[in-house]
C-alpha cells in the first residue's frame, strides 16, 4: 500500500478505502542500524501529524541517550498483534475484484474501529461488537439499519480473517468459535399458480425472447445464469433435451424440453451458429420490473418469503412437479440438487403428503 509523505521528516500516512489516514513514523535503530517503521494510529482516533512528529522526536532522543523508546519498552511487556496488519495480508492474497474491495470497505467501517489487537479478541468483546452491529446504520444511509444478512456477512468476514491468521501462524487466538451468525428464516414459500403463469405468458405474448426465457425457466427449473449462458449446441431438438450448466454446483446436467418449448427453440435458433448464445442479452432487469408489477404490489421489499423474483420460476417448477405427484428423488434429479434435504421442502406439496388424510378425518 502506497505511503505518502507529510511536511514532517519521518512522518508518513497511507489511505484506506474510505480515505481514512493511518499514520506511521520511521527512524533508524542505532543498535541494528536498520530502518524501523512504527504505526502510530488513525486520523479518526485523534492522531495528527504534529503528534507523530513529537513521538518520533521522543524516540530518537531516547535512542541517542542510550535508553529504550517508550513504545519499545511497552511492546516488550506485550507486543500488539494488530488485526489491521493481518487483514491487510489477508486481502492481499485474495483476488483483486469488486467483492474484495467491498469487503475491505466493510472491514474499515465495521470491524477495524472496534478491534485493535487480534490476540485480545474474546467472547466479551465480540458480544459488545454484536450489540453494536444490531444498532449500526448503513455506511451510505445513516437512517437505515443493517439487515440481518448483512450483519452475518460482516461476521463472516471477521471469521475468515481469523481463520487466515490461525492457518498462517499469525495468532493462536481462535476467537472464531465465539462468533455466531443469526439464523434467518428466508425460505421462499411463494410459487406461481397456473393462473399466474398464464398471466406472465400473456404479458410477454409479443416479446418472443422474453417469453422463451420464462417458459424455459418454468419448464426446466434452470437458474438465471444457466439460461442466459445457453448456446445453440446445448439444445438437442431431436431428442428434446437441454444441457444446463449449474454454476452454483459447478456441474452440468441434462433436462427435458416440452413440445411447445422445443418448437419455440427451433424457430429461435434456426439462424444461430452452434456456439452462439440463445439469448443476446440478460433479461434480469426487465423481468424483475415485470414480476414486481404483476405480483409484488403491496409487499415490503424485505418480504423474501412472498415476493416473486426470477428464482421463483425455478421454485414454481419444482412445486408443480410435487403437486402432480412426481417422486421426490425425481424432483431432486430434475433440479440438480446435490443434497436431498434441499428437495424435501417440496414434499409437503405432494398428493400423498397427508392432506387427504386430514380432510377425511370427519370431525
């Protein structure tokens, strides 16, 4: 990370993601004849250039008199193992992408101000930090609380840094065992009825590409990225099969095509080359807007159980399979679920789920 000079000799700073300044001083150790870099602190902690210059002069004077500088003497009792230094190493070994940059900003805003020495992080300090997260506001909107999911993401980042430190022998303090994420019951329950499916089809009646997309999603259960990345060579019109790439599970699987979707694909792909994509653009923005207008009026933005989103089309596919009496293991295969537990959520919709038994109780 680039260091910037100040007007004082031997006083530098570097900038964090949110333009926070972290000050350092440098001096030569007369015993080892080596240059020493010493972190003084952050601007937000009240550290200023003049203070850094004063601390540097004190240390140099002590060294000239043959005495140990106060900081060195203190560190002999207990050397501070800065969490920020470990985090810097952790981020350096990650890929330089938007996710990493976002996590760096999260660290500087929600973690770094509350933990200094990684070796001193304990259950008590984590409990206090957890209470802070419950009342903290968003970085860019100080009137809005942090969602539980976002709080969990922040906790997950601190866990990742802790595991990195343990793995690389940067600490012996396994504080990660004290971090508990909040359980979120956000399992989507809404699926489209046959009437709602017809409503969606009617909306896109004169938009062939969007109509093809929703029909593929509803009749194959494929995820958004699986569909938008389909190529002509993935379609077997003769046997009415489709090869789907499951980006979540990093696997490939086949599914079946209905007669209607087969005909739509035959017409749509007749001028395409084998490696051409079926869809020329990602319809996500348009679809989200349409789904909101058709099905989400009156629902709050965080009602994930009942709001209709693109993934609801996949959920609808599996739900109607169960309603039609499809065996649960067949649904697992058609959804490409790696764990049967993911599929069992649809078992309650099956005709033999016990519904008829309850209706026939007679009391």
